[in-house]
C-alpha cells in the first residue's frame, strides 16, 4: 500500500458568514503523526472533515495521496474516526464491522471484522447489538470501524472521548503502532498526549494556525502555553 | 456493486429488526383503504373502478414519503450518514442501495395494500395481477429514485419531515400521471396502454441517472 501525505493550501471554510477556517497551509509528510490542538470552535474538526473528503473547502485545495480529498481514490486511503461513532444501533458489533468492510470492498469481510474485534478487545461482545454498548465500548468499536481497511492516512477526532483507563492505554498503544508506518492526523485537547504520541503539532485559533511545533520543539508546556486558556486542556 | 449490496443488506436487516418503517407505511395504507371504503359507494360500480386507481396511488405515494423520511432519519443516529459519505467508491452506489431497500419495503406494503384494496372494493381479477405488478414496479422505481435523493437533501434541513413531501410531490407528476392512467386502463378495460408506460420508463431513466450522479454532491457538507 502506498504511504501518503496530506497537503492543504490556502484552505478557507465558511458556513454562511462565519469562517471556520481562514487560510490554512499544511503539509503532513508520509509516516508522520500530527496533533491538532485548539480551543472549542477553533476549526479542528472542520479541518479534519475536509481532509476526510466529507466537506468541500470554500476556497483552497486539499490533497490526500496525490488526489483531491473529495475524490473516492483519496477516501480509499483515509480512515476516519469522528466525534460520533458512525455505528448502527440495530446491528451487532460484528455486523457493523462487516458492513464497513463491505463498503471498502475488502476480501472476506467476516474475517476482517473478527480481526478488528480482536484488536480492540471486543471479540466477546461481537454478537451484541451496538445499541447496548457503553460510550467507551462504542468508541472502541468506532475505532475498529475506522481502521478496518488499514488506511494509509488515519484521521482521529478526539479519539480518547469516553474511553476508560484500560481502553485509553489500548488506544495509546495503537497510536504508537501507527506512528512511522501511517500518516496520522489527530485532534486532541490534551497537550501531554499530543507531545507524547506525535511527531509534530499545530495549534489552531479562530481558524488560523497559531503555532507550528516540529519534532524538536514539541513539548507539552509550549503547547499548553499556545493553547492559552487552561480550561481547554482535558 | 459491493457498496450497493452492502447498503441494501444493511437497510433490509435494520428494517427487519425494527420494522418501524414498514409497519407505519402499511398502517397508513390500510387507513386510507378504510377511509375511502366509507367515502365511496359500495360494490363494484363503474364510479368505484374509475376512482380506485387514483386512491391506490394516493396511498402508495404518501406511504412512500413516510418510508423515505425514515430511511434517512436512521442515518442521523450516530452520524452514520458520514460513514456512507466516506465510501471509497462513487456515492451513487450508496444511493442505489438505499433506493433498492426502499423499493423492496415499499413493494411489500404495496402488495398487501393492493390485495386488501381489491377485496374491499371488489375490483380487479387474477389476470390483472401481473400487469398491475409491472405498473406499480415502474412507478415505484421513479418514486424511490427521486425520493431517495431528496430524502438525503431533506434530512439535513431543519424541517425535514415536511421538506421531503414539498420537494418530492411536484417532481412526481410524470410518475403519478403515468401510473394512474395505466392502472385505470387496466382496471376498466383489462389492458395496459403503451403511452403511460412509455412515460414511466422515460421518467424512471431520467430520475435514476440524475439521482445516481447527484447523490455524490448531496452527501457533501
């Protein structure tokens, strides 16, 4: 599988008169993990959704793996885990993953679903309806869903939401595994985790990049300082 | 094709487990039959035979609107619509899967309604069953095509429950015209004229192609 980069040039996104992004230039090299931080409403999720090909920018250009982000070839390279779980409550955990595997055209969707359930420690509840899942379990299933096709570019929007300690550690291991082999862009409110699991970070403020921290300058205190308001840190 | 079958399977399985869509549609159709049973003269009169096709299609169309609204409101839960928008193929296949599932569910409701309608109003014969199935299928293809596209548009609006019928009903005119005329001719004369069928085929083709292409943009934010 080709390893990809994400690039954005002059990215602007307006919702009516309100601008969520005001000219973002971004380059995420192959195999890099980039953390995106910022206060609520800074434009983090909008940026991620545009990179995932879910929204079209008002102006500017986004490419994933050399294709425009909205092209289906770019979507094939992307694994997206959003705020919501994207799960169907009336399907079982296994059925949800089989459905996702079929959407991505994977060979043997059942086998793929079983492997993903094992990886997330959900094999025992494979036959349970997703409607009965706790927030944390649903989040783990959502992560399994987003990564079922082993995407080259992984987009995670606050993936720690709702996870208990054990699940958070499992996700941390997963992020470490992905590091170097996948291009990861992840949104977090936690500067410590951002510094620990990322190669670079940006801090968004009012739709603009307020800080770019490369590997050599990436540390939690500087990110925290850039975030400004201490209540934005989880 | 994988995406089409996956979405079709998912929609039919979720409907089989909940049955909320089909039950609501069927109850609505049966209520229409009951109401018109009281409103129309009893027995197989010429007047009843002339009015019946229109009434049948009124029931079908409004039942379809109920079902199509529900088809997309389930996608709002957990933002599952985003999962469909992420599909790494032409999103038109998602449209075909959802329209196909609506077609199957609507078809079952239509079959039961037509049976009850025929018994209550004493119209139609066994020989009419196959041609009627053809007319209803042709009408339903157009109905489900444009209804699925507009259902996806309406689901993101504030007044989605009323938005779908407002957008859909004007576009259904050719479908309704062709379906009602063909059904009337079948019940009155036992024959299906070519002209309304031709209209249905053309409208179906236009709506299917336009919806397949347009669905890609409809799923964008």
